[in-house]
C-alpha cells in the first residue's frame, strides 16, 4: 500500500473517550496525519509532536 501524505490537523481528544497514542512511540497523540491511499480512501494516523516532524 502506497500512502501519500496530505496534511496534518490538530488532534483534540474528547474527555469522554479513551486516550489515543502515537503510532510510532506510544506517547499521547497530539496531531493527526492524513494520507491518500487511493480509490478515495483517506488513512488517518495519530502522532505525538516529536514524531509528527518526521512524517512525509
């Protein structure tokens, strides 16, 4: 699967939901990265600030 980075958006966690974690390091997520994976499908991955800088 090839994923093409689209953009970031701030991840605002709702107080009633379970915490979401960075897909790379496991810390609390602060940003969501959106990727186009083809056929109109958008993949959303959550990242902490430190690892969001490395997403391409």
